[in-house]
C-alpha cells in the first residue's frame, strides 16, 4: 500500500526522494511495503554491490531489501517519518511523525529511530 499522493522526484543533492502532493496528517500510515529477507551469506554478496546502500538490517543477522518506495526515502536526523518492521508479515510500514505539507519531502532516520541523532555510516567516515 502506497498513498496515491506520494511520488518520487529529484532532490537537490540527494538524488531522488519521496514527496507528497497533498497534506498528510501526523501518525498516518503512508506506505506498507513487502521485503525480501536475505541471510548472512546473501549479505556478503550484497555488500559488494550498489544495493548495499539500500538494504535494511532485519533481525539479528539478516538483511532485507524493501520494495515499493522504501529504498528511495532519504535520511534526516530530524525525520518527519518513522518506520516499523513487521517480522511476522515481512513488511516495513512508514508512518508520519508530524503533519506534512503538500510538496514536502518525506524523510526517515536510517538509525532506526526517527529522533536518533547518532552519526550513521556515511556521516561517521
């Protein structure tokens, strides 16, 4: 499920991102996407490809590749969305954490918690 008002567009310096054409209220589910779960062996191969930048940790040892728009959401330490992983249904859900205006880009925090300001891998270098 992806809200019909979501669309992908170019951003300034982050490539593509997910935007909304309509206002979205706080705590609204904007996307529920299936994931492809991969084991530690698969991860070794993925880490040598461009897909490395788009996979999510999935449980203690596995990773997943999310489908839908999930891989296109850009990172922000002050994100306006959060994501929740459902390990039973193999899905990721994106939920707004504040009201979002039409034309605004939707961000998630790659740390896993929408308000976690610990430097992530590409800022820690």
